[in-house]
C-alpha cells in the first residue's frame, strides 16, 4: 500500500509541480513570463560570477594531475596511509576530493578498474565519494558567486568535515567488509 502511494507520488510529482507553479502564480495575478525572464537574467549573472573561480580550480587540479604530483604524493604517502587502512590506490581520492567532484569520480573509476568494485579499495573509494564534499570548489564557486572572499571559519570547518568523512569511511568499510 505504501509502496503504491510512493510510486504514484514519484510519477506525478514533477508534472504537477511544472503545471501547478505557473497556475498558482496566475491565480495570484503574477506575470509569469516576465518573472521567469527576471530569474533567468539573475541566473546568468550568477553564472558569469562563478566562471572565474571555477576555471581556477579546474586548471589547478589539471596541473596537479598532469604533472604527476598526485601520483607522486600517493606513492610517497602510501606506506604511511596503508597502516591506517588506506590503500595507496585510494590516496589520490583523499587529495582530489576536496578540489573537484569530477576529478574524484575519475579516481573512483580508476580504482574500480584496477582493484575491482568488490574489493576493499573499490568499496572504500565508493563510500568516500559519497561521504565527503568538494570543499575548495564550494568555497571558490558558491562563496565567490555571492562575493564572500574571506573563508576564515569555512575552510577549516570544511576540511575537518572532509577528514571526518574519510575517517568514517575507513571505519565503516573495515567494520562491514574487512580490510
């Protein structure tokens, strides 16, 4: 019974919202098309403000990957992190995830191809991808889009949250699946 209700809601939610919002606006005598255009104009202005920090983050990340610095750091730190339950193949995820979600998904794909989806590294990198945030990306793009340039508390809080997510991922994957 509940399943059928949820299926009906999920099937009709978007069509009802797409039809219901303009109908509601019309009943309130809102000029829908001019309001839509104003929102689109504001969205475009936000996109223009977001582009420079976004490009900066993506270029910096591309430089790190192309130079081999991420792989070098993984090789250098691998013996230390292996003792903490973090295989060397997963270490690039820890380094890249705070910078870019797209690059992190690339690391996930690499690990899944090399170590397999059912191995410890594959499971760990998958859980890490869902348990952490792209901290520097969020700071650069979202805070930059609204003009916030001082990240006094946001940066340490975001990095601490990422560290907690990485540590919790290791603990949960070890507890559920073993090393």
